């Protein structure tokens, strides 16, 4: 089955964003909360923006989500 070019283009756009690349780097070695990621980014990116980028990354299958009560933790999907 040939990959869908639209899906490949969307996936490439997800990866091309500098902020999402920085977030993926933060999530590469373990589970991180949104607050941890904001802190790791040095306050350059606000929490709502980080949450938005995490949603995009999750939709693309690049990060995994784990919930503990009201807290959400993210980790890079190493298989992807």
C-alpha cells in the first residue's frame, strides 16, 4: 500500500515546527508534565501554547499521553 501523500505532508509539517522539535527533545527520555516542559523551554513558550503543540504531536502519534488524576504526562513515542 502506498503512503498517502497528504498524510506524509501533514506529518512533515508537524515535524518542521521548531517549538514542536524542542518539545519532543524534552519528552525523549521519560514522562514529563506540561509544567516540566514549559520549565525546560525556559519560559519561552506559554503553557497554553505547549498544550496546543502537545495535542498536535499526540494526533500525529509522536508523543504518548499518561494521566495521573488531573495531571497529564507526555513521553516521546520511541517506536514512531
